[in-house]
C-alpha cells in the first residue's frame, strides 16, 4: 500500500487521564518494525474491560493510552519477519498472544502465553508505536483499537476468512470468545447438566450460549436487571433469577431450585462477593465454578469446606482459547450460522461517538456497541 514504510497520521480516541472523557485526536502511527503488523481498524466494540481501565483500575501510570481491544481490521503493512500475514488480510488483533513456542503454547492444558504479561499490560510496552502531541501513547491490553490504525505483534494477530463481516466478528476479539469458552473449554459443561450464569452482559450472554451449545438442560440466568432476561432467552437461558426478588442468599435460592446446587456456574461480573456466591451455588461433590469477571481491586475468599466438599474453583481468560488457532475457527462457526454474533449488537456508532458508547455501557443500556471506525 502507498502508506507502507511511512508514518500514518490518523484519528484516535485518546484517554489522557483516568475518569475523564476520551478526546478525539490526530495521532501518529509508526511503520511496523520487526514482527509488527500495522492494521487499519474497521470496527471495534466497547468492552467493559475498557471501562475498567478508564474508570476503576486506578493505574494512573497507564495513561495516556488508546483503549479498545475487541476489534477487527485489514492489514495495511507488515514488518520484517512476518510470514503468515500479508497486506490486505482480514485480521482480529488479540489481547492474549499465542507465540506457539513457549511451554504454555505447547501445552493443550492452557491458553496462556509467556509473552502475555508483556503484551496484555496497560503499562509501558517494550517500544511505543503510537504518539500524539509529542507524547507516547500506550495501547490498552497491547491492542489500542480506538484508532483508525494500530500496530500489534504478529503473535497477537489472528488471520480470518476474507468473507467475514468485520463489524460483526470484531466481537470475537474478546467478549464472545471469553464467555462462550468459559462454559465450553474451562467449565467443560456436560450434556443434560444444570448451569447458572451470573451477570448478563455480553460475556454472560456468551456463556449462556456456550452452556446451550454444550448441551446443558437447565440454564439459570442471574442478574439484577430483569430487562435482560428476554435477551438471555435468545441465547438459551431457561430460567431467570433476580437476587433482589429474594430475602435469602442467591446461592440458597439456586440450591433450592436445583436439588442441592448447579453442576456448573460462571461468574461474569468481576465482583468478589458474587464469585463466592457462584461457588456456593454449585452442588457439593462435583460442582465447578468458573471466574471470568475481571478485578484487581479485591481478594476472593471462601470457607475451605466449600472446596473440601468437592467443588472446583477455576479461572478463565479469553475462554481458554488459543487465539491464533481458535479465533479463525470461531469466525467460521459464525459464517456457518453455528454461532450468534449479530444478536449481541444493540448499537452502532462512529469513533467520534465513543464517549456516548461508554456512557451506554456504564449505565447498562447496551450489550455491545460497535464503533465503525473505517470502511471495509
């Protein structure tokens, strides 16, 4: 492309400091260096993790930054050493890299990667690729998708089917894979089982969809917003419980509904008290509870007897998916109509409207807002 090897000036939404609106700025995007891929972002969705870093995490040294990590785009150019990806390829950038060479990538037991801590951080990366007003910009979770262009290491890029609509499959960059995989890969939900999903945002709804795909017979959706149940039914929920409707612990409510507890529970909020409730909602002996919701602010705790009695407490990042291998398969599942994506999208906006999209999510008025950044 004509821009290959040159600095690109483009539009981005910059978070200059925490708890403040993003500012649309002209930024400079450096040419790709060794093993880099420069991507024209076509579409990016607003994920609650973006809000977490902006409003909750208290990481003041994580600014200024370009948020956004749930995205899809087209490769503009590549740096030396990039062999599997070419300009013009449709891709999804990954906040969970897959180098395919470390002990984690070589093991079928995990989707962690030794490079993950380096690339996922919202702190200073090994080298800056984005700048604005002579200041270096960090890239949230190593992606920085609230920009018309970004630069990502090739081990954090999934090449996908050229037929894929980028304004839909961008959701596979985080939320849908995270929730769906938590049920299918991490919990390993079984046919005929009973499940409970705590929190009905995009990740929770994707977990509901994963439970259904795995053959669960009863899927209880738990949320304090009753308006979300109709949407949850679309993805396979069979029952809805609003904790506000009961004067007893939610774990006791679920235990009474399920003859002693559910087989599997998935916590998709990031609330440590809810994580304990999800564990205690599981049946003793074999119940499995999976933590998906993100927080660095509090520790979890539970009576040891909850685990001694045979329950298992697990965590799940990106749904246990090894991104470069699995995301293209998830795209194919969507194209083959075996996976829902369109149903998650409640709003479509432009990059200029990013603060409106953040407000929608902050107040629970959307499932996913897709920002259309550049034409496909």
